[in-house]
């Protein structure tokens, strides 16, 4: 009995993992190109969640429409933050860009609180479910997973087949080398930052398709931590690695939740949230050389 | 002889400021609460400064120390209030617990610092904060998500009058003491081998090692010191004063943001900086809380960005530059 | 004392599949002035890094004054008397020149024996010695590259090392400056006594003027280890640099031309 429950939850975990993966790809991209860790990562996911919520409740538009909308809004935000703040900090010590992205995140939280209030909100798409032998899966989750796979594939082709994609890859590999080859590095920085943010905001939509409740201005923090752990698991500069690591993380998370729920006297949900940290700690113990100072 | 004393001149404006603040609060009616709030921010700013200003490592989860301090005090008082013969000693016990818990976190961070730097370290520290908070809630230890309410136990052990005095005066007064202690330690470190070692660590950790500096030892010293001070503030200003603690109330990232604002505004790595920053921020917050409650972070988040971009050295940093070569220079650090 | 100051036994350092240092053995006595030369990529800097402890070798031993320091962490080597300057200077930028050099004094061989004030005094002395006294209170990040190099040397000297590894200290200098630097290094060796200076140089002018003994490296391995003239006129060495065996008479007159 436990095993069917576990297996069922693992499937859900895999699906969620896809979403986590897409969410983290933005983080890895930004880091790979401009060498900045977006500490406000989770807050951009929150933006995507609110975009979905607003479009659904106020405009009656399905979250599927919210996906491209969020991407565009995200990219716009990305360009905005890049040209107002980030580009001045490219040459600055790591500390300053760290604090800047942190402050951006806080700003987003507060603006969201201003507009939407601090309450927890949700929506109900009501699409129905698919029934498998071991579990039932809401259709929205399936769509979310499909959305993640499509995004990942799209990125894969973009990076390997298009000129622009290859330009971005060249900057990740060797900035000066790319510059010398005629790549407009400054523009690539801006574009990559914008795409990274765009992906992150978009993943917020996918996330709500998975978890359509609990949307509030402060929901982002936990996701930053998860994204970070996934990025570390999957290779800090590799967007593909991030995707697969996301899948693994989703599996671990849901598996753990199932097991925790069986232990009496604990609250499984918060315990699972703390899991991200324990994984990180374990990683640091076991793989010390891989992470030292970038 | 003369040289040794003049080295400590920069402490004068700092301690002077604290003294003036204390006197204003003590003498003028109704000012104590505000002054206590200012002292709170100054103390936190100085403690955080020892961490970030000196080592260059940013701990986004710094609030963990404050939270652990609060828990330490709560646990100490809850468990030991039954021993009436201890009297006020239970507060000392609570304080020791606070320091102990903070040490664990500081050592954990020192361990993490072995493996991670820069942004990764910063985020990992958020991880400690979130991890600890949700672990407490999840594993239902220390009262789980409901936390610990020990006000009753405290009153029973010490009597209403003593408790009143404690919460309305002594708790805040001890924050002043901690602030002064933080200033002193800050100065002492800056002037000693520790300060030089940390400067080297901050600027170029690998070169520092080749120069013979045991980088881990010095980072650990800084983390422990900063952690203890933060925990002390938490134990007194939150624990003792309020009489309760629960995870959702204390493991809150935005206090770290406040520390960052205070130190950035004033000038990171300087002695006077956190005091100036604490005063500016504390007063602004107080004032804003009256006019536009709930908007503080909305206003300060972009301010952080502006400071980072336009004036990264903060007020005191700018002052130092202006005053270079003048007599006042030796008082400003 | 018959014990050599520094002894390297079969040091091999690999980075993945690349062998950067290949079974290098070397002995350095107290007070020697040695030049280590070789084309780019010959493993000189890697060798220095292994000696100063930046990373451990895959094989081999580093023995300093009879003590096996192969696995000793870098920060423990400085107090033993191992000093180092870097090819690209690494000042502690926000600290003043004086503070930088004082750090050398505080954590080098005098570690634990000098106070902060003593260290600052020692710093003053070396700052004057290298000739950057005018900049002593400036933020070290604002110095010119040459001034930074001199500060780097002062800082290393303040450590009172027994062995000083100087990595391309004269890179980018014009011939006149190189000659002054050569004289300066000879002076330090004499005045500081025990400090031995071991250089890594492309610049033949400096090597010839300075070194008593030359070690030539190529592809990570030690090619030649002999007195200066003998090493530099060795046909194998010439081949490495010119790509073909030398026309001996022409070569000898070329290299000794002033």
C-alpha cells in the first residue's frame, strides 16, 4: 500500500521536478553569462504566480495564455532591471551585485504586497484529472509538465541551432574570446539576463498550474533556496544540468514527503521544506571541491 | 603610551552617541521606546558589521542568530524557572543558552565558508535560516510552530514587579550594553592582528593563505563574535522583553535586510557607520511607521539599490574621505 | 648544516589529463640565487604553487629544512620561512601600502613574536628599501603596476623568509629597470642574508645578471640544472628556445652581448 502511494507521489514529484527545472534554468543562465547569482530568484517566480492569478481571476484567461504573457513580462522586467541597475554592477565586486539582486527581490515582494495584499490567494482551474492505476493526476499538472518539457526542448534547440543562442553560449564559455570574435557582449548580457528572468517568471505560471494555492507576496523565498540547491546539484552554469537536477529534486522532495507523512508526531510539509537545506548540507559534506568560489 | 590611547579615539563618537541616546531616553518622558529601537538597530548593525564589514562574507540568514538567541532565552527560562532559588539567575542561564545555540550556527557557517564563497555562501545562509525554521515546525521541537510562551513562567519565578522592570527597562538597557560591547570589539579587532587578517581574507583569500594567514580561524572568530552579539540582542530585545517566541516571528529574512540597510547606509567596515546608519534607519522607520505603516521595506529596498550604485561607502565612508588630512580624521573610523 | 633548505623529490602535478610538472627534483641551499627558466607552459608557476602550498602534488615530496611539508596547508608554510611574490601582484587593495607590508611581517616567520605596532615599523623599513615610501599611506589598489610589484616584494621581505620565490618579478620592464632590479635583488640577498631568491624568468638579461645557477624546464620536466653559463649554452636549451640546435659560435657571442 505504501509503495503505491510512494510510486504515485514519485510521479507527481517528477512532474513537479520539470517545473523546478525550468525555474532553475533561468538562474543558471544568468549565472553562466554574467556571473551573477540572482538572489531575488524566488520573487520573480512569485511575479509569475501573480500574473497567472490576475489573468485568471480578473480577465478570465486560462493559465496557458499566461505562459507567454509571463515570459514577455519577465523579459521586460529583466531588461528594465538590467539597464537600471545590473549593467552598472558588472565590474563591481561580487558583493554589490549580490546585494542588488537581493534588494530587487525585496522590492518585488513589497510592491506585490502593496498591490495584492499579504493574504494567501489561489485559483481553481477545474480541468479534471487523468486516472492511472496507482494515482490520479490533475490535468493542470500534466499541462505544467508538458510546458516544462517544451520549454527545455525549445531552449536546447535555441542554444545549439540559432546564431543568437550560440552567441550566448560563446559568452558563457569565454567572454573575451567571444568579444574578439565580434559578439556584442554587452547586448548578450542584457538579453541573457532578460531571458533568464523571463524564464523564471514563466516558471511561476507553471508552478501555479501545479500548486494553485498559497499564492502570496512572500512565497518566493523558499523557491530561491530550492533553485539554488538544484543549480548546485546540476552544475552551476549548465542550464540543461539544472533541468535534470530539477527532476531529481522533485522526486526526492515528494518521496520524502510521503515518508515523512508516515512518521507520527511530525508535520510533514514544513519538514519537507527544510529538506532542501539538508540536501545542500549533505552535498557540501560529500562534494567539497566542486563548489569553491566562482 | 600616547599612541595606544589615541588608537581608540574613534570609539569616542560611538560611545558618546550611545551615552547621549541613553540619557535622552532615561530623562525625557516617553522617549525610551524610540531610543531603545535606535539602540536595537545600532547594536544589530555593529554586530553584522563584524561579520560582513570585516570578512566580506554576506550572511543573508543573519537573523538566524537573533532567532536562536531568542530561543535560547526562552528555553532557558522555561526550563529553569521552576528552580525559584535561581532568581534572576535564570536570565543568565537563558543568555548562556542563547550564546551556545549561536555558536552552533556560527560554526556551521564557518564550515560552509570552507566550501562556498560570495553569493553561494549568502544563499546557503538563507538555507540555514529556512532549514532551521521549517525543521522546528516540522519536527515539532521547541514548541513547533506554536513556539514557547514563557512570560507566565517568568512572572511566577520572579514576581510581577521585577518582571515589569525587566521588560520595560533592563532588557532595553542591555541592548545598549551589547551595542557598546560590539563597538569595542569591532575597534579592538580592527586594530589587532585579527583585523589585518580579515582584511586580507576579504580582499584576496588565496593570497592571504600564502602570506601565512589561517583564514578559517579568523573567519570563525568573526562569525562567532558576530553571532554572539546578534544572539545577545535577540535574547534581550525579543526574548526577555516579549516573553514568547515562535518560528514564524523570528526566522524572518527582513531583519537581515534591515541590518544590511543600516550598515550600507552608514558605511560597511567602518566603526561609526552602523551607528550612523542605525540612527538614520531607526528614526526613518519610526517616523514612517507613524505616517505610512507597513511601507518601510518598500521604500528601503530601492534605497539599498541606490546606495549600492551611487554611494557604496555610505555616509561615514564619504565623511572619511572629506575629512582626510584634517584633525577630525582620528575620530572617524 | 648539510641539510638543504628546500628539496623537491620527484614532484608530479597533474590537472586532469595534463601533466603540468613531470617528476621534477631539485635542491636549493640557503643563500643561493637560482633562476628557473623555460618557455610558457613549461610548468614553472605550477611548480611554485606546489612549493607554496596552493595545491598538493599528485606524487613526490616537498621538504623544507628537513621537514616534509608536502601536505602542509599553505598558511603554515609562511611562518616556516617560505615567501612568495606573484606574477600579477595581488595587493590587499583596500588596505594601505603600509598595512599590506605589515601583514607580511605579522604572519611570516615573525608570527606570534611581533605586535601590530612592531609590524608597522618593520613595514616602514621595507617600504623605504624598495623605494615606495612616498606611497606608504595610499590605498594599495591605486598604485601603478610597477609600484605594486615593489610593494609585493616589500611585503614578501617583511615576512623575513628564508626562501623567497619570485614569480616573473621583472615581466614587462625595460632593460634599464631590469638592470636596477637585478642590482636590487642582489642587494637584498646580501643584506637580508638568509633569504634566497629563486626567480622565474623569461628575460635572459635578468637571468644572466642574477642567477648563480639555472634550472631550465620544458613540458613540465627539468631539462637542465647547472651553473648559469653552462645551462644557458647547453644545446638542448637553445633548441628549446630557438627550435633548432644552435650554431655554437654565433650563439655564444649573442648571448653574452651587453
